[in-house]
C-alpha cells in the first residue's frame, strides 16, 4: 500500500511545480525557463536534504520517504522538461542560452544536493 503515499506525494509535487514554476516564470528575462530552473534547484535541495536525513536517522518513515522522495520530489522536479526546453532552445539557435540553462541547472542541482546533505548532517 506504499503506492498510496507515493501517489499523494505526487499530487502535491505536481501542484507545487505548477503553481511555483508558473509564478516564477512571470519574472523570467528574455524567455529563459526560470520557473523550471528554480523548481529543479529547489527540488534537488529538498531531495538531498530528505534522503540524507531519512537514511541517516529514524526521523522519516519508509512511507514518508516514499511520499516525499519518490512522490513529491519526483513530481516536483522537472528534468524531462529541462531536456525538452533545452532542445527547443537549440532548435531556435539559442546556443548560449541552452548552455547556460542546461549547464546551470546541472551545476546548481549538484550544489543544492551538496547543501542539502550539509544541512541534514547538521541535524544528525
């Protein structure tokens, strides 16, 4: 029955992505996919923190880890959208924007996971 937790987390993550990504995109300069970029970074930070905390302690139950990690973060982060938007930018000939967006998303995601680990270590 763990799938119920995953499904509930997925619904919440999908809605959070929709609302937050859309709200942030309104402030994007020059059509840069800032909403997706921001959601990916926040989702990476959240997943890094959650997994380090959950696997290093008994604070988060397996059901909670499934709901938050697989469900919420899986639905909230949008790397498939990142790939789509990157290809679209390339097809439009916007190579520098593509490099900044795809490379920046990857680098910021790695950094956010690292910070999430550090925050969880501070708690453990």
